[in-house]
């Protein structure tokens, strides 16, 4: 049996090597074989950026905050050995979290920034996420979890070589896996080691990462810390980082720990916190269809600070109350603040459908689809719009895709099936 397996392996080894791509590992300097090239990894990461932004209630709509985080991130990235398309985003979510995507995008939440006390803590968190990217942890997950046919399928979306519905289904699968990715203990230790090294090389005291670990541990006792759900933090990790700093970087205390800019950015975040707190309360009322209470809270949120998040949820409430003009106006305000936020585009498109503005809705929903291609509601309302303007082929295509993607709980499934029967003539 072993001899047969060995012969089988030897026979197929050349084909396996042919399918792999040879690259230089920037961490070790050695040649390695991978299924995903760096360019392919970057392409997959780019296709998931808008989904990550949407999952976290949009980008924080303050240019100074975004520029500051981008500047810190790029400073650290400049000393990392792996040269990919690094991008840095602050998102509106109140969760205590930071995460990265394949090929360079890094996200940090408003919630975690408010929990920090000094700039070296921010650098430690960002450097840790850059450690995951430099060690190709996301790419290794993709290579291990999904077959190359799925990965090539979603890469084909950008190249228009894939069968669209199948490619989008594959992208949805990969996107969900990456946004909920849990790293192994060995991967976390490697990212810690690199995070400490990158912090030090960027001129910052790596004790900042250790300080954040201690904060996470303390916060865990009082509630949920989203970062810990994907980055397990046993006591051994904290001890390992302590030992690493004391042995390898004993002079790290001399390095930069804080800055006035960091505290200025935090003051901006604190000045808007009341608005975001109103939105979080409103979301709970929306969940139970108590739209009058939700609307009252969202009005207060916008009076304090008109964020893209607040306008989006008020647009959603107005949509549910069938106040379509108000929904469109609020969605437009959110879109002006954040062109990468999918949800207000969807709400606007649905409201336009309900007011019979079919072509305007098509234009809006097609933009939404380019951002997040796997949402079934987008396809259903596009199907309705295309049927209304007499484009039978597009109507069938979108309604069919909507039914492929639905979880069966959207409320429009029976109508979509009825419309398809009419369009197909039976």
C-alpha cells in the first residue's frame, strides 16, 4: 500500500510543482512554492475590502483620523520585508477589534482606538496585523481551505473569465472565511514576534503590544472583546512577548511611546462617541421593529455628529416606514461621506425601486453590486427594476441569482419565483 502511494505521489509530483508558483519568502530569503502568487493574494484582498467596511458599519468619516492611522501604518509597513499593497482603514464599529486581509489591507475599529492610552499601543496592534500579512497567514489559510478552482474562480471576477454566479458564490464563501478567520497558536506567536520586531524597527517601544494584551485580558472579564475571538490570548503568549522584549530589545524603553497627535485623534473620537452610542441603542430598537424609538435616537445622533453610520440607519428606518424620499436623502448623505459603504447604496436603490424610478435604481444597485457582490437583496431589486424597464434577460439573470443566494428569510422569494415564471413564459 505504501509503495503504491509512493508511486502515485512521484507520478503526480511534477504536476503539483507545475501548479505551484515559486517566490522568495521575504522573511527567510529562501525560495518557496505557493499556490497563490503575491499578485493573486492582493487581488483577493482587494475584492473583500468593501465587505469588511460594510461589516463594520462604514469608514470613520473624519479625514484627519484616517490620514493619521494611514501615516502610522505606512511608517511601520515601510520597514517590513514583504512589499504588498498596504492600506489602512478606521471603521465605525464600536467592537474592540483590528484585523487584516490578504495582500495588505488592515482595519482598526473606532472601539479599540478609544481603549488605547498611548501611540505605542496603536503601533503594537498594527504591527501585529502586519506580522500576519508578512508571514502569509491569510494566504496559507486560503491555500489550505479552498481548492484552487475556487480561488481562480473569484480571481476571474476581476478578469471577467469566470461564470459570474459561481464566482460570486465562491467570493462569498472566501469572504466569510477571511472575516471570521481564527489563527492558530503558532501563527499568533509568529505575528507577536514580528509585531514586536516591526514596532522596534519603526522606532517605537514594543511594550505597547504587551500593554494592549494586558488591556484585552482585563476587558475580557467585563465583556466581549472581538479581537480575542479571532486572536486567542493564553497567558503563555503574554509571557513569551515579555521574554522576547527583555532578551532581544532591552533598550526598547528608550524608544517612542506617545505623541500629541495620538491624543488629538483620540479627542476627535471621544467628541463623536455620544452620537455612536445613540446609534447603537437605535439598532436594538430597529431589531424589534420599534421604529419610532429608533428614529428619535437617530435624530439625536445626527444632531451630535452626522456620521455615515447614523445617516444609514436613519435611512433604513425611513425605508421601513415607507418614507422613501427621506430614506433616499439620508442614504445620499451617507454615500457622500463614504463611497465604499455598501449598505446606504442598497437602501437608496430599494427606495428608488419603491418610487418607480427604475433606471435610477438600476444605476445605484449596480454600483452597490460592484462593492459587495454577494448580497441577494441587490439582485432581487435589480431583477424587479430590469423587468420594469423591459430588459427580460437581465431580469431573469438577477432574479435567478437572488434565489441562488437567499437564505429563504428575505420575504421576497415567492415574488421572485412568480416573476421568473412570468418572464420565462410558464
